[in-house]
């Protein structure tokens, strides 16, 4: 966990998120594993047994939080039941993550809404109706609607590109009037970067120290060099999005006169000659009269002599 924190911090992530749960509160002893979990961890143990090995103790939470502070990165964790949510709040966590599997858990959602904290809700396996019902529960329980961010998500590890449906993220934004983000389970980094360009406010991405480590999620996770590349790319996209107002930038100003054109003499012109299509043409540089003035200049008299290719004056 400490090594993961080091990697996330050095890669420029804002937050590192863990999972807080008790296996006995999360799954029955008979619950089956997902196909991807069977592929990565085998059939010999149940989902309960797999989860039991992945629990973080209270002491582990304290040590992880301490290391996050040392590395100047925000600690965050998903609580999978009411007791885990309350425990995280007691540790000072000021926002709550609703995982995709809990979006239909009414008592859980109602409790979270009653806390009045910022909520980030993933929507894997959900329809628009599921999202609407969950938001209604959170809202009625006391959560201000402006404190909700809804993450579009495809719950498969890895998620095939054909199932991503990234355009649904902004459909959620439009339909529910909420901030949106994307929880990415695809291989690679391009879909997460595209989500930022489309308006995602939050990107959640699994990462690992080594995809060959034992466990259910490593194979669908980024390795450290990939995480660093993704975050760097996202930061560049954030800068590149800008304010949305079309204007000439400082960087463009120095190129403007070089790339644009002016009205110049097509041949030598004598003072008093009439400017016509036969003695005028358009060439670089653009530090003279703009070609957009063509119609106003044609038919007027030259105020002096002009040499061939000299920018004209009126």
C-alpha cells in the first residue's frame, strides 16, 4: 500500500483511493466470483474467502493515512457498507464514494445522503432509471444536488472499448444536471484522456505495481509508468481545454503577420494608376493591407509609385 501511495504521489495524482469493507458484510459465504475474478484468482476459493484476504485492518488504515500525509496526497476509500462509511467519516474523510455495486442499496444510499457530504457515485451496470432512483434517495436524505458527481463506468475488467459508450457520460450530465466523471476499466490510457476532453471532472483508474501480481484486479490495471503517462496527458488536456472563447493567443501573435497575406503590387505601379485585378495580388507577409479590403481598394488610385511585390498603401 505504501509503495502504491509513493507511485500515485510521484505520478501527480490528487487522490489515492482504497477499499474499506468487512467480507462478512459484503458477501455471503456462498456468493460466486465474477468471471474475471475466476480467471485471475481461480475457483478454489469463494468470493467471501477472496475478499477476506483483502480486508484492511483499522491499524492499516491509520498507517496508510499517515503515509498519504507524508507524500502529500489525499487519502480516500470506498466504504462498502454503512459501518465502513461511518468508520471512514470518523477518520476525517470528507467525501464518500458509492461503488457501482451499491447503487441499488437503498438503506446504504439513504445513510450516505443523511451525512450531507460530497458524494461520488459510480454507475457501472446501471440504467438511467437506476441512476435517477439513486439520486432521488440521496437527495431526499439530505445531500445537496451540487455536491454530487456521477461517474460513468463499465463494470468489466478489462472493459472492452465496444462497451465503453463514453458519450453516455454527458447524457448523464444533461439529464440529471450533475457534475460528471469517468471510472475507467479499459486497458490503456486513451479512453480516460478522451473523457477529460469531453468534460469529466474526475478520473478514477486502477493501477498496480505489477500486472503479474496475484489478485483479481491487477491484470486490468495500469503499471506505474502508464499511470504517470496518463496523468501527464490529462494535465496537458486540462490546460489545452482553455476558457472556450476564440481569440488570438500570445503564441499566435508572432506568427500572424508571417502566415497571413497583404495586398501587394503585381507589377510596377505609377502614382495615379487605378488599382485593378491586373496590377494587384495577394502575398505574404500580412503586415500590410488585409486582402479582406480587396473590394474597397479595387478602383481607387495609387497615392504613389509602387514597385513589384511592394505592399500597397491607400
